[in-house]
């Protein structure tokens, strides 16, 4: 979540504040990933103009396989709704002892301008 919400843009700043006050209401795991659903209560001041969009520019390498897993954060009606982790280049979600090395799909530096087009 830290990487998905990183940046100095006002939207990312509000999403970080949402995340701090959100509650996990469910977690679903499968062999190929997971879903974590969040609930945001009494924080209309942090709403992102009622917009719905996704942030999915974080990938993970597992055991030397680049892009083995990916992550998508769903924003629905202006609030963090769900985090999805999925397999991409491997058949099964990594075991606890497998090392996941996270990177942005744009390289070492995040392309915030590209992200902003999703919520502009």
C-alpha cells in the first residue's frame, strides 16, 4: 500500500489519509492472489470527488521472475474500496518465505503524471 499511495499529489495524499482511517472488512485468498476490502466511515472530507478509478502501477518480482505478481487498488465513488494482488507470470501466489521485490511499472521512479490521468 505504501508504494501504491506514494507521491505528493493531492489525490494520493487524501488516499493515504483514507487508508489510515479505513477498516478491513474482508480478506479473500486463493492460489493465484487475494482481495482485501476496505470500509471508510465518516470521512467525507477525504472523498476524491466521487470518482472511481484504479491504481495499478506496482509489480513484484518473485524468485527472479520480473512481473510475477501485480497489485491494483480500486477507488470507488471517491473512496478506497479494495486491494487486489494477482499472479501474472507465475501459476501460484508466493509462499510466505518467497521474497517479493516491488517496483513501479515505470521503473525506479513513479510516473505520477501518468497516474493523474486516471483521476483527472
